[in-house]
C-alpha cells in the first residue's frame, strides 16, 4: 500500500509543481516506485515531466469522471524515472462535471486505490485553490506537504488551508496529517526570511522541514526541457537540495 502525499497551497507560484516533479525524481532515484498525479488544469507537473499536455489521449479528468481507469490513463516509460497520471486544461470542467455526481470528493481516492500496489509513494500536485480538485487530493492523501516562500504574505491563507485539512480529516479522511512545511526559493541572508522562519517555527514546530530549497536558476530552467532538475543539472544546488529533501521525507514518513 502506497503513501499518498498532496502538495498543496492555494497561494500561487510557491513551488508546488516544481517540488512535486523534483521530489518525485529524487525519491525514484532512491529506488522508490513513484506515481505523480497532476491535478492542476495548468498541467505544469505533466509538462515538467516531459509530457505534451495538449496531446493527451486520456487524463486524470477522465479518471475522476469514471470514464477510464487510473491504470489506462497513467503514462509510463517516460525519460523521467517515475510514472505520471497527467492533467491539462480539461480539468477546469471538473468542478461543474462532478457537481451532481455521487462520491464527488472521493473520486481520486477510489481510483488511486486500484493502482496503490504498484507504487511506494503517490505525489499529487494541486491547483492554487481550495476547490473540488484539491478536496479530492486531500481525501485521497494521508499526508499534506505545504510548499511556501518565506515572504511577508507567506502565512496568509495558511489558516484557511489548515481548516480545510481539519474538516476533511474529521468528515471523510481520519488518516490525513500535515507531513511537512517546505521552504522554497529560500534565501537565508535576508532579515525578512529570518523573521518568517521564526514565525513558521513557532507556529508549526516539528512540521517545519529542515531542508530548504534555494532559489536556483537551473531549477527554473529544467521544466522547459521537460526534465526534473535532478536530471537536467544534477550537480546544481537546486538538484542537491531536492535529493536531501527526499532523504528527509523518507526518514520522517518511513517511505
Ligand atoms: N528553487 C527555485 N529556484 C528558482 N525558481 C524556482 C524555484 N522553485 C520554483 N521556481 C520558479 O517559480 C515559479 C513558480 O513555481 P511553481 O510553478 O513550482 O509554483 P506553483 O506553486 O506550482 O505555482 P501554481 O500555484 O501556479 O501552480 C516557476 O516559474 C518556477 O520555475
Ligand atoms: Mg503548480
């Protein structure tokens, strides 16, 4: 049975997709069998894994709507070292299409159960909103990984996210827990970073991951080559940081 981790933060541009792709690649490099689920209509995790989001025959939307099985929609044998359940702009229809359907919160959870034995870890890249797609991710997951940037507004919106996690935990998914807070695009030299660091430590305590991901141009360039930075520039600081993160997650969650 695999562990399922949702990367979520309704704030945009905090490093969810980048971390999903690079954590997937780094865990796979440590011999974990990984599935990356792209639940964002932007399709960034799919593209960053070398998939043309405009040419999908089947996507995670078809799976959510019960029109195809997860196994049939999963893309295997990519240049990257993990499998992908891809998503694209079609996902914007999910909210409306699922509105009247039964078990609309649990569609992803039920689908992932059918492939759980094939993977050690499933990572879910969420869209930047607390919508039905994110609710599906949180219902399917047992852990939540929250990437954030250490900036003035970093904590804004986090209480809404934690409230949503708590609601889903109490109503439908008692196993759900926050597995880590990940500081991305990190620059420890600024006094603002140190200030936000202190707030995060006070608020999250142990959940604040020790590994931080530095701002690194190779990390930003890698997606245009359809590769994780660990493959595109394996000796870069960004690549090293994601490898360290994978080890910390393995220790912390016994992955
Ligand atoms: N460590 C890093 N160093 C440099 N650039 C980075 C780093 N992490 C992410 N970026 C860049 O920051 C931007 C936002 O990152 P990303 O797309 O991963 O965020 P996101 O939270 O998934 O965004 P969205 O909310 O739109 O889905 C991207 O252009 C990405 O290339
Ligand atoms: Mg994203």
